[in-house]
């Protein structure tokens, strides 16, 4: 586990900490509204861990844009 963390870039570690901070401090203040499984924050964490800060961040950004009342939602795994 430590080896994998050491291999992550600084940008990847920062993004992961930001998402975890959002999930811990901001997300509980709002009612659950994500229409996808896994949730957008879970998706973002997985995408960034799997693909790195740039590609994973881009995938997470696109996912957040899709998370709206006009989409059907459902199961949407990280590619």
C-alpha cells in the first residue's frame, strides 16, 4: 500500500485529499443527490487513483457535468 502511494504524483495526492475533504466536511451538509452508482465522488477517487491526476481528473469532471436531472443515471463504472 505504501509503495502505491509513493508512486502517485503530487497532483494526484492533492486531488485525492481534496475529494476526501469534500466527502468528510461538505457532502454531509447537503442531501444525497447523485443519480449514479458509484457516486460522483467515489467515481472521481477511483478515476484519479487509476488514471492519474490529468486523465482521472478529466473523467471526473465529465462525470460531474453528466450528473444532472436531465440524465438517466444508473451504473457508470470508471473506464
